[in-house]
C-alpha cells in the first residue's frame, strides 16, 4: 500500500472512530466569539445506568457550553431576539431576575457584546453563583426569596429596575418565548441528529420551561408525535400535580435543594407546550443526591443536583417505556457551582439528606 493510500485509510478510520466514540461530528470551522461557541454539546451515553436498566440512557452535556450551563442558549437567544427587534442598542443594560445560571450566561454575553448586566436573584442561591456573576462584571442584587405573586419577587424587582433606565431591557426569561425558540432551533435539532432520529423519550426538569418546550416541540414535530416528552419535578414545585391532575394548580408548599428548577405557576414558555406533555415524574431530593454521587462514581460526571434529578427521571422513564428504549435528558451544569453544599456532610445533614448518600460513596463528601 502506498503512503498516500495508507494516509487516506488511516484518516477515514480515525474519523469513523471519533464519530463512534463521541456520537456526533465536531466542526472544524472556527466559531465567532462566545456566542458562536454556545451549543453543539456532546450527547453522553450513560453506560452504567443503561446496562442496569437494559435501555439506552443519554445525557446532553450542557455543562460544556462556554458559560457552563444549558442557560447559555437562552441568554444568547433572548439577547439576539432583542437586538433583531431593536429593543436594545449598543452600550445598553440587560436586566434579569434569575436563580443564577441564566444570569451567568447573560453576564458572559454582555461582556462579549459590550452591554452592562444587572441581576436580581433569590438570596437562597449558592455563594459560588453570586461570586461568579460579580467576577463577570455583573451588578448583583440578592433579594429575599418570596413567591411570584409577591411584588418583591426577584422577577418583579428586575422588571421595575429596567423600566427606570434608558436603553435597557428586562429579558423576562420565564415568559419571553425567545427562550423556547432558542432550544427549538438548537438543542432539539442537535438531539435529533445525535440520536439519528431514534429517540423514544425526552425528560427534564423545568424552571422557565424553555428547554422542555423547545426540545419537546421539535422532537414531536420531527417524529410525528411518537417521542414521549415528560416533565421532571422536584419537591416544592406544583408542576407534577398540575400535569397529573389534568390542569389543577395547587398552592405551592415545601422546598428543594435543587436550584433553578421547579415552579409555582405555568410560565408562558411552558404554556406553549404543557398540554402536549406525555406525563410528569416527581423526584425527591433523596433520589437526586444519591444519583449525583452515583454519576460521579460510575460515570466520572461532576454535575449539579438538577442534572442528577434529570437522570433519575430518565431512568424512571426508560423503565416505563421498557427494555431497549432510548431516553435523553439534560445535564444542566457542573457541581462546582454548588460544591460547598452538595459535598458538605454538615450541609446535607442540615437538610436531612445525610443518609441519601450511598454508604459506599460517602468518601466523596469531603467538605465539613
């Protein structure tokens, strides 16, 4: 075999190996700055859980977005939508009420585009998120965590702040459907391509509803409604009861250690798709914590509690759909934004979750 033939054969073998091991083909074209690098995240086969269930369970690695979470997509989509509609001009101010990750995505985009960023957030969020926002140059206002109906809710305070400024917008991530559209044109198509259109179920938790609604609508349209779309819900949220009761919205009670998911209302983003959901799953914090440690131990994945909740739900959905089913969920972000809590024995015990860590995995809870 000549050297050129050998080189061509080797190149073809290498390309095939890359596609087989990563599950998708990466682009060799340079991207345009921060915004151009958002998306096209890997779809990870969760091997141990797949073997245990006899199904194929995948996690979309959104923690590999440049800002570290799935919310980078909404941040880019919402700001681009505002620019296209002439709602914000160069040098303007972007204001949002956020539990953290959307704010982090917005702060990155604002740095890249030259906007000022102002964030209002519940004071229950991790210090890591607050510190990161400030490091990114955002002006951060932690405010008391009160229900949406309360005028002092962080969303209302963000809106009022933006209204007092010139050349400023409140991005309104919960009810601005540019959020859903960002996932409809990016996350959904990526999942469809990475699974080669062979996907039986998709499930994830929801805060704004953008990911679930955007991905869900795209997959339903591409698969003629055959793919089941389920909502995963933590304690303290009303959405599980809303979906399973056929539309009754109970009063919100309780709380969860997960951040950024769960709701006391049906947002406009979720409302675009909620009636097309196949079902909902309730995931207790104990299961989320257990899965978080299992994913670290068996898959080497260092993810946050909302990602762990999503994987719990993916396993349960796969079991419902039966052997051989293929289910995808979202790995929202990494655990480093919550490590002072999630890997602290003292903090977990204060929440009544010390025993949720499997005994053989307690070696990972290294913080006191």
